[in-house]
C-alpha cells in the first residue's frame, strides 16, 4: 500500500497526540504503585503479631502521622490513598491487604463514591464493592472491621452535593450487613455528627476530614473494634 508524505505526517502527528494524552500515571488507575515498594520491604508478621491493615481514602491516609502516638507499639499499617473510591480499593485489596497477611483489616471507604470521584455510583455498587472486600478477607482468614462513613453534609470539591442522607443510608446498610455476616461494624458517625448530619466543627476544619481532635476520638473506638474482631473470630 502506497503511503503519501501527508499520510506519514498524519501518523506521526497522531502518535504524538497519543503520547501527550496518555501520561504514565493515568495507566495506574487504582494506584497500585503507591505502596508497591513499601509492601515489598515489609517483613512477614511474627507468629504472635496481630498485624492490622487500615485501607481506605484520605481519611485513612491522613491518619498516618498520628499512628505512633494513638496506637503506640501496635503493628498497624496504613494503606489509605487520598481520593480513592471503593472500586479502586477493591482492585488493590489483594496487594495492599491480603499479601501483607494481617490478622485484621479496617475498611473505611465510600464517601468519595458518593461524591462521584470516579464517576456516578449507586449505593448498590458501593455495597457490592464492600461485600467483595469482606469476602476476600474472610476467604484468607482475615478478620474485618467495617467502619462507617464519616458524617458530611457538604463536599468542598462537589459543593452541589448534599451527601448527609446518602451517608446515613449506606451506614445503615453496613451495620445490617455486618450483623448478617458476623463482622464488626465500627460506628464513627453517631459520635461525630452534628444536628444537620455534618461533621462536628470541633473535629474538622473542612467538614469532611478529621483534625487531630477527630482522630483522637476515632482511635479508641477503632482499637475497641479491632480487639472485638480478634476476640470473636469475626465470621471466619
């Protein structure tokens, strides 16, 4: 087939456009590279170690600096990534949870799905992704703490949304589901909500993310839930 000079030029231009519009970061949609090196360097847990992995979004990832003081001496590992939704977390669940061989996983996710961070989502889709995480964990002998979505009556990056009632509905489903399958439901919402269903102003500066005071409230609730999961067998 004969190629014209213009045809060759067009192909070169098209190749250039593909290179420009497909940055490497866009290929790692679930951000599997975020913790790949840290995971590879992490030793296997000791025989008497109750390792716990926290997985979720920015509410989890922003907790990392406070772990040494709020969970002193505990083998707790943070695998939160800012902005992530439940389908992204589900994709990396094997790498960032199962492969680390924890005794317990704490799952906190869903608020970014409601905000539409990776496109429109329904409660049924969010619930299905959370169920898949729980089932994967239980299939590998990992106990589960399923944490409520924190209260929010607004999203600073999606100001047109009013997520408070949707969050309540998702949390109610989590509580009911946890009871059915024998896992621990961790209720942050009732302790942190104000009268309009938002996050208390003394616990947050933006209505979505906890401050240090917010994490101080969450820490003992979380520790109690982890100990309950370890003590009960948690549906395994």
